[in-house]
C-alpha cells in the first residue's frame, strides 16, 4: 500500500509538471504569434498606403503582395485561435504510440497522451537518460478527447500490461495491428501508422558490436 501511494503521488507530481509545461508552451506560442500578427498588420498598412499613391503600372505587383500578406495574416489569426482553443479545452491533445526495441525489445509499446502543443518535445523527454535509446513513434493522434481515446486503448489491453502492480505504467505487450483495431473502433479519422521503427541508434549499435565482435549479455 505504501508503494502504491508513493507511485500515485509521483504520478500526480508528473501531471502537475506537464500542466506547467503546457502553460509555458501556450504563453510562449501566443507571444510569438502576436508578434508575427503585429508584423503583418504593419506590413499590410504600409502596402495599402503604397497602393493609394502608386503608379498604375505598379498596382498589379502591389496588389499581389497585399494578397500574400493578407493570407499570411489570416494563417496567424487561425494559429492564435488554435492556441486559444487548446488553452480552453482541457481534453484536446495527442495520444502517442511509441516503442523502444533497444530498451524493451520487440512487441512492447507505450501508449500515452500529452496535451503539449508540441508532442514530440514530450516524447523526446521520455527518451532521456532513463533509457539507453530514443523512443520511436508509430502514431501521433490528435483528438478532441485524448483522455477518452487513451483510456479506451488502456482498457482494451488491461491484461497485457508489463507492470500489473503499478497500473499507471503505460507499457503493453501487444501487436501494432491490435492497437490499430482499437484506434479504428474509437477514433473516426484516418490515422497513419509507422509499422517498422527506425531505431537508428539501436540498429547502428548492433552493427558496431558485430563488427568489433562485442557481445552484450
């Protein structure tokens, strides 16, 4: 019981760190986008002034430039709306399917979720000094209700967990085809999967060992 409580508190602290990092990401992204928004607003104002006094021969090029600036400004407006949506919607996020054959072997997948704006940053964090190789991504699924999709996957493979004691661990001994089936039943959009992980550092390490005749027990 003490270990379970310890694991629970550890998980709560990890969730709090994730929330703090998400807030930092959102604040930084919003500031960056607002700066770009102001840049394009100023550029548009200048081009409109130029059009007002331009020679007829120059109008076509200036109008084309104005249209380009308006399109970029519109893209920035859309990006700001997306950031605001992510800040307001507590359930929107990414479900990730990742593996690390160098650390855990074939047929072991970690199924988790992150609300971070840049999910690969979170996955890179998971592949820090605690494992010998980086994780490979098999799928990154953006969902309006990421916790529900993650929970559906975890329920489907409840009896396939590597760690049956600490239920918060997210590693499963399962095939990628089985994961695809559950995703298809619980998610209404097409998801691209990478079937064979690159595992570049692991495969290169294996080649180096073979060339040098080193055996790792």
